[in-house]
C-alpha cells in the first residue's frame, strides 16, 4: 500500500514547481511526497471516515503544480486512490496485512465498550451492526 504513495509521487514529481530552494525547511517535492503518504495512510487506517480522499489529497498538493498540470495531477491521484480504496473494500484481511492492526467493528455495544467483532470490509461494521451502516447512508443522503 505504501508503494501507492510513492507511485503517485513518481508520476507527478517532474511537474512539481520548486521555487523556494533558498528557504530552509522541506522542499515542495518533500511536501508532495509527505501529503501522498499521509493520504494513503489515512485511507488504509481510517477509510470509513475519509469521505473524499482524491479531492482531499488533490487540494493538499495542487499548489505545488502549475496550472497546466492540475487536471493531470487530479487524474493520477484519483486513479491510485480509487485503486487503493477498491482493494481495501474487497479484501477483508488487507488492512491487517498492511498495518498489522486488526480491524474492529465501528459500533459501540450497549455497555459502551467498542464492539470487537470482525467488520465487513465494505462498511466497517460487523454483521450484527449492519443496521448502523444503513442509518449512516440515510444521514449522508439527507
Ligand atoms: Zn459490531
């Protein structure tokens, strides 16, 4: 999964505008790479609360590219992040394999403790809490 952030960066790095070399601190190249890594990390670990990954990453990095590159930047970002998102949504064990962190259901039990059952990958709730995912979709659509 972390290859994805590097792939995004590699496809875009030639177009990055670097106009502050004389200032201390991270270069624009480094800022773009860090933003890609942060977006992929968030997508991997917090996908269900990350509503528009492509738009978010694009907004984070677009300032480092010339006007003529904006559409290409968005397309590259969207292609890789959509791929990553589909991958995570269709492979229940992907997050565990990638992060070593076991995914748990997003719901809270009646006792107020987190539900620890294995969630379904497409919405992050276990089979007995699927109704919460439906409520959420209604709330989003409203
Ligand atoms: Zn549950």
